[in-house]
């Protein structure tokens, strides 16, 4: 039975379902009236959360990119150090974790073999675990001390889109919850973040209106064999996921890299034949974000001197970026820690339209499965 809802493929349907997935993931867990986040399924006492000394995040693929963004969120809002690991590598490095730590395991299906193994390894060493999954009563959820479900709805296309944005939303909720329990945020700070969370679905709807622009970019670039995706700080994992989306569905080689690392090697590759996709948004209320943006502007000017074609993801109203990049896709203004949820949407659209333009199977890329149940 065709349940694509009038869309030609599941992937584009699921991209457009992201506002609803975010609403259903966020709204039941926050209260503007109380300026509070409620996560009843975490099932770890406030006393124990206050005593945490470290967070470990373990995942694979797109879920790991969500975890990388979550690391920034947790460190900023809860003042807790954190590490992010590939689930497939976790058990091979003798992870030095134990009591007083929390391990967050993330998997859309809840059945990913290497992530499940990593969770068991963490528990064997005495760490508490919290699972993030999109599937109720999945293995990873049953075995964890606590669970945070993403309510993105069933994701059929192999390339993860709506589950990814829901994972980042849940990680932000958990970071906010930790900051709340640990007394790191004032009531007004929590209230402002909750307002911004509740505004996210409408902002994603605004980004989805850029679909024709992303399709136009695909028409121009679908024959290009290689891409470089760049981002700084919390935006680097979004560059990573933008590159992953493109390579897994269109079979075009793409690499995600920290913008500041280009001078340490990749700069040698940048010329008129290698398009550069750079995340160059800016939260003007955040001094660190402004500094990051200014450095990215300087990088883009250098790329242009090397004859590079630059596609920028920028904040709406940014005239400087519009005049600097060859192509600019704008996203609404948002706080630094939440803008990744907006930035990934045009990159998902770009990957989708590139694949359609090449005449490939969008929903079932070769050699890939939705749930990796064998290591």
C-alpha cells in the first residue's frame, strides 16, 4: 500500500514531516507556565543527576552526528563534560567509564547492534544509561535505565531525516533538563529556551519553503563528483550529516570537515572543481557565534580567491553572505544551540533533489539497510 501521502518518495515526505515530529517531540515535555522541562521516562533521580561528573554519548551514522551536537548542548546548559564515540569502536578502546557517569545511546531503530553492545559495555562498567530511540519498546529502550523517545513517526526511507532533527530536539530537552536539575539555569533562561523550542516547528516550515532553491542548486550541481561540507563548533556535525546524506543517496563523494581545519590539508583540494558547502549562520546575541561567523567569512573569501564555488547556509537578512557566496540558502534566526535543527533541512533537500536528478532510488540506496543489526 502506498502511504507516501502524495509525495513521490518517502524521503521527501519525511523531510516535510519534520515540523510535526518536532511538535510531538517537544510540546508534551515543556511548560512555559512553570519554565520547566519534564522527562518522566528518564527514571534517574535528581540527586543522582546532580552528582554526575561526566556524560558519554555513543551512536553510529546520523545518530552520532546528533550526539555530537548534543555534546555542545549538554556542556553549555548543564556544565558537564562529555565525550562522543562511534558505537562500532566503543568496546575496542577500553572505555574508562564507570559509576558517577551517564552514557547516552542513540539509535533510530533501537536495535542497532553496535549501539546495543556499547550500552551493555557501559552498564557492565557501572555507568547509568539513557536511550534515545524512535521505536517504542525497542531493545535499547528496554535495557536502559531511562529512555527518551523521539516522536517523529515511522521513518521508511533509509536516509534518516526527521529522526535526526527529533534526536537533536530531545538532546536539547535533556540538556535543558540537566541544567534545570543541577541549578545551572535561571527560571528566565529556561523560559526563553522553551519559547525557542516551541517556535522550532514553525521555523522549519519556513525553511521547507526553500525547496525550490535547493532543487535549482541540484540542477546546477548534479554532475559534480565531489563536495566539501564545512562547519564550525556545533555546526560541524551538521556539515558531517549534510555530506553523509549526499553520499548515501546520490553516491556522490562528499566529506564533512571542520571549517578551521581546511588549512591543515583540505585547502589543497579547493578549486573551481570542488564546490564548498559552508554553514555560516550567526546568532548575533552570542559573542562566540559572531566570532565564528567572522572567521567563516574570512575563510570564504580565501576559497573565492582559489576560484571555489561556495554554497552557504546563512541566517535570514545576512546581506554580507548573500554578496559573498555564489549561492545562499537562508534559515530563520535561532539561538546558537538550536540553529543546527534548521541548518540541516536545506542540506537534506539538496541531497534529495540531487538524487532525483540523477535518476536513482532515493529511498533504497544500494548496499544499505535501515537498521544495522549485524556488526
